C-alpha cells in the first residue's frame, strides 16, 4: 500500500498571481515564447524550468499505485453567479460567492474557477485527448486542489451546452494582450460537472501555465467524457492563434508516484 503523500501549502494569493503575472501574455504555446522557454521569460516563471514536480504528466495505468487510504472525491457544487472569461491564454468561468466545495481527505476546498485546455494536457498511456477541464479549488489556508476532466470527441457535453451562446458572444469580443474579455453568464448549475467519481488518479504537481507554481494536489478523473467538435471549436474561437492549442507538453515525473483510487477493488 502506498503511503499518503504529504502536501505543503500555497498562499491563496498565488491564484491571483497567475492572472497578474501572465496578464501581459509574456508566454505562448508556440514559437520563441513557447513552453520550452517559459522559465527564461520572467523571473517569476523560473519554476517552469527548475521545478521538480511539474504538471501535466503522462499517467501510465499499470504503474499507478492503488492507495486504499484515498477517499472518494466528494463535490458539493451548487448554483452560482458565473462570468465567462477570456484571459488571453484560456477560456474559463469565474464565480461570485461560494459555488461549492471539493472534499479532499476530509478537508473542504472551495471552487474558485474552472478553465479549459485543448488538446488535453494530461495524457493516459500516452493518449492525448481532445480537451481537458481544470476545476481549481483552494482552502482558506492556501492549499490548492485541482480536479481534471478529460474529453474525447463525441456527443455534446451538457455543461458546455449551457454556455455555448455565451462562448459565441465571447468570440466576438476584441481585447488587447493585457486585457480580459468577460461575458456575464448568470446563475449556472455546477452540478453538471459533478458526476460520480468511481476512479481517479492523484499526484502532487504544479500549475500548468506560468508561473508553474508547485505543491498542487491533482485529481485526474478516470472517466473520460465527450465533447462535440462544435463545442471544441467554440472554446478555441475567442483565443489568438498562438493560444488556440493551449496545452503544455507532459513533464517528467522525477520519481513521483501516481496514486489510484478505485471504488471497484476490495
């Protein structure tokens, strides 16, 4: 049985630092400012190169270690007032008030925001999926936990379907590199992303975009969902050409263990 990893804390301010440090879009996903160069673009981005526990990673199923001490990912999400945001390098949703919590190891993490990458950043057995949703949660003490949902092309996703018209409106907004475009969504039922989780992978990693801050608890759901081609195009449409494919390459595990929670094993 694998030992439960020890997670250190990150200040909540780091969540805000991601937005401020990248507001001028000093980095991109292609060309001279691409992922291989992130660590040299800004001193705040040094972890992107020097960090030893970076994300995303390739999850090899047969090498994942089942940990009987892991508990189900309980997500108590609720309706909340949401805003669709184009920050220049991804499309996401921010919330007013408390949109609900994720319970990790009997501790509550409040949902702060969610955003999409396409194609997926995490891979499973070397397979890169069509898209990936990151639901970012944090405790008042500063610890950060992310739930990752992978998508393959297929039927339309019910949650994205709820905001499709807003995505189309966001694509019509024009903003400079140091600006955000925002479209009010209104009250959104986040329970649509809360489906039962019978299997997930956990490891300690980092934010996947600069400043690549480490000590993030990652939980990658084993159930792959579907997204339609039209929805995928809608998520990419508001972004500039260097950001439409906004996935960081997988990083070395550097000896880290990928843990597995599986409800179906005794």
